[in-house]
C-alpha cells in the first residue's frame, strides 16, 4: 500500500497517514486508478478541527477490516475541505440529493467520472437504530455498483444535470432584473425584520441548538445600524433595533447576556463561546443556552468577531468598554496563539487536548491560566489559507485603526507581507494554501482573491501604505480579466479535475460562516470605487448584489456578508481623508473613531497621500497640506482645519 499522505501539506491529511486505508490525495491519479479497476470512488471530506471526522477515523478508517474492504472495492480519496473549498462545495451540493443532514465528515460515493450517486456524513462502526454501520454502507454501495450499474449511472447523471442547471440559472440571470421590483432598501429592511423575529429571546442569538455565532449576520446588522440616511422602510427605529439585536447577540456569545441564573463567574475560564484566558472564541455551542461548546477555534470566526466587537464599540456607547475588552482578547489570541513565525495566521486550533495523560475535547480550556502552564495546548492547524488570512489582516487593521492599537496594525502588516511574499506568484495569481513554506497544489478560489483584496484595502487605509492597495487592485483586476462573459473569474481557472468532470461550480454563492467569493469581491470593489472613483468597480459590485440579493434577502441567516455589502453599497458615498504627520492629532482621532456605512476613512501623512495619488488612487489627489478632506457623493468640501468643524460636518460630537 502506497503511503501518499505522509508529506501532504494539510495536517488533516497527515493525521490519516497512519490509517491502513490506501488513501489518495485529491487529483486525477485516483480517478484514473478507479477507471482502470472499474470501481467507484469514495471521496471523504473533513478538516483538522472536525471532531466527528477524527472519531470516524479512529473507529472505521483505522480498522484493518474496513480498510481491506475499501481497498478491494473502491478507490479512497481524502480531502481537506479548507485546502479544497471548491471540491467541498461541489460534493456538498451533490450530497444534498441524498441526505438533508449535511456536514462533516462528508463521505460521497462517485463514479470514476466524478459523478455522485450516494452520500452521507458520519457512519458508526456498529449500526445504531436506523443509522447503518459504515461496513453496511460499503456493502450496499458495492452491491449497487456491481448488480445495478445502469440505475447507479442514471442516478449520478441526473444529479449532475440538476446541479448544472441550478448553476446555469444563477450564472445567466440578467443582473438588471435579478432583484425584481422591490427597492434594495425594502429588501434589507425585510431581512432585518426577519432576523429580529428569529432571535432567541431567552438566551440570545438565533434559533436553537446547535448554536453558531453567525458573525457575517452580526456584521450585517451593525452595517445596517450604521447608516446615516433614511429611506422608505429604513427607519431610524429599525436601525436602532438592528443595533440592539447585534449587541444582544454579541453579549450572548461572549457570556455577558445570558438569562439570569445561567451566567458564569469571572473565575471560570469559559464564558459561553469565549475563552477568557486566551481570548479566542469557539466555533459553536451544542446547547441552546450557549453551554457545552465545540472547542475548535477557527481563524475566520475570530477575525470577523474582532471586527464585530470593534464596530459595536464605535456604535453603542453603553457596550463600548466591554466590547473593547473582548476585542483586545480576540486580538491577543490571533497574535499570540495563531500568528506563525513567518507572520501568516494558522487556520484553526483543535478542540481536543491531552490533559494529565487523558485526551479529551475541551479539557484544556476548562483550566485556569495557571493550570494550563504544565499542559500541552491543543494542536494548531498551521496551514496558511490566503482568504482566511485576508479576513484576519482586515480585522486587525480595522480594529487597530479604530481603537488606536498600533501593534495590531503591525501584526496585520506582518501577515500581509508574508502572504504577499509567498502566496502571490510572479504572474499575479495566488496560491491557496501553504504550511512551513511548502505550497499546496490546490487552486486558489474566488474567495482567496476577494478576501485578501478586501483585507489589504483595509490595511492600506489603516496603515497609510499605498502598496497594499495597489496589490489589492491588481488582484481584483485579474479576476475581472478572467471573467469572460461574467463579472468575475478565477485567474488560472477552476480546479482541473472538477472541470474535467463537469462538476466545477463557477460561482458558489453560499456563505454561512464567512463571505462567499462573490460577496468578498463585491466588498473589495465597493472599497476600490471609493478610493479610485473608477465607476467600473462600482458596476461590478452592483452586478453581484443584484444577482445575489434575491437569494440573500429571504434567507438572511445564511447570507450575512451579501446583505452587509448590499447595505454599504446602498448608502451615500462618503470619503474622509485626514492628512497629518501627527497620528494622534484631534483631526486624526475624530477620523479613526468615525464609522458609518458607506464611509471610507484614511489617516495619512503628506508623503503617504502623495504615494496614493501617484498610484492612481484619485481620492488622495491634491491632498497636499495637513487638513481633513470630506467628500459626499464625490463632491468635496474645502479642507477642514478645525476639529469641531470636522465633527459638525460628519455629525460627530467632540
């Protein structure tokens, strides 16, 4: 048996290297072997901090009998969904035809041509109730393949055709008609009202168990609350309600807003989803009251929650102090635990750890700071993902700028320099993932381009360094050049194996825990339009919003990032540049603390303003003396020298 996973870039794949299963990595080699042997393929998808993925590995994939069964009748492929999100999205969509219980581990049986004909998630080693054992599933699939092949292939073809038609409908929907006749403001207001109705009034957050922080939804509510104008249904009362809902949800996930009698004391290390000792947030809670978390800590959750608590501190005076304290904890976790020696941020921290010789989920996090000292902390998935690093770069830059924490901006710069230095190829295309300087062969996806571009633009505004904005613009321009007849495309194309199988999803609009590639690109384009004045970026963003808003507005819990960028794009364009060689001048302080939907803010020195202007960022042209420059709908006021005058113009108090 070949040992193909030992040197994999993915720690998740390497954790399966000791299995007796003859695993292949994702690629054409596995499918060629299946065609040669005329056997089906098991595509098993998971990730390093997936608890039940590791349970199934211990129970089934480590069983020599199961391994022999797999080797005799199947070709087995192990996939890290974080390394190959496009592969995961394709097979997750196909799996929906066979099970409504979607999640990970995701185990999909496909033909040698890559067409799915059966799928499921976790299967135990012994049947439990109506849930069959994994061995029974293998027997049934192998029997269907050998005795009912025409039926299997017909089913696989039907699923593939249905998925293709669904993708085509999104791809060809006329952008100018996609939103229908309802104004964008009405759609956004309806989304806020639905979220208000969906709130768990007893324990905070949304829905029952399991309970996730849904950070993109909270960022939408905060974006909506930060609007400065009022339209037909976009009333000040509704914006106030949106802020209240976001504030209550953030209090609940951080252990500050649970019902009386359900709270925790300061001596306890775990508060709802928050680790008080190291500051990071866990992925989700298994109970409606936010108890019993699943203890993995994801980069994308913590990055977005850092931004959310920063915005809450800017918008809600009553919550400001506690929000800043929690933001400081998250930033500390990102920098002290997740940032790697080369500057990039690791993907996740495991939920399981060995405490006093016993391996248990969450045991480490139940210990106080002193009790943790002699213990080995949970393992880190040190895989550097381009898109997720973009989220962290943007979050630390935004928080560092707004809360005047220069070391956070420095950490964001370190990460940006690391990703640009190692993940940006000489031809301008991106690498999806790396670890320890080794580059993955996985194709970068649209989310990598969009999230990194957005993070770099936020860093450019926070640091005053125009080079980051120039790289971001180049990334966006490349996706537009690769778009063909669409709005955006992936430079270098989609995963070649998926393309060969006809199962590549050109634009996956699904979000959930973090932005899709489309919503991330739209956000980057909105920012570039504000910085450059180039209407083509705004047109690209509007094209995405018009296509996605009909999907997002009726399902706000699943499309927070799309709704957030739609809200920002619907507001009046406002731009504020403060030119000051003193970063703590009164003008600079007012600018840093200003947050309003549709407003871009930058504080730069005269030299930095000149560098932006020379780089083609029109907003900075003519900003050659120390003053504040405020523009609305691209009409600029005379330079403002007095702090009180600036505060009056932007509606702030000093």
